[in-house]
C-alpha cells in the first residue's frame, strides 16, 4: 500500500486510533481502529476525511485505506489495522499528547 500524508491524516483523526501488533507482525506496531464492527471503522475513516481534507485528497486516501486493511477480534470488538503502515509514521506526524489516553 502506498502511504502518504493523506492516508496518515485520515487515520490520525479517527477517534479510536491506537497502535496494534497483529498476527505474524512479531512486535512491529501499526495503526489500528478498535471498533464494534467494520462499518463503524469505515464511518470513522469517512468522517475524518470529510472533516480534515479537500474532497479530491480524501477520495485518494480513503481508497487506499479501505482497500488495504485487515481485521482481528478482541473479545466483542473488532480491530481494523494496516500492517503496511508503521506506527512511527503516525507518531511522527502527531503530537504525543493525542495518544496519551490510548
């Protein structure tokens, strides 16, 4: 997946964003959304894009994110995650305070 500032901008503005290390990732962390179901995660992505980006940029970023996520379950919740994006890419573009409550 091609990662650019648009995809990072969409992810970093999702309220359920957190670091995650999925199966076979051997401790490497990537961005993830912890949601009740996939439709909630898709909704967060679209709302983030709509609120923070011009329409043409939002469409490109959403296309990349929606086409390339994986899922895992955590009890009654679902984790949507992007193993091709390193969590440090999100941290480098966001203040540390934003993730203090994660």
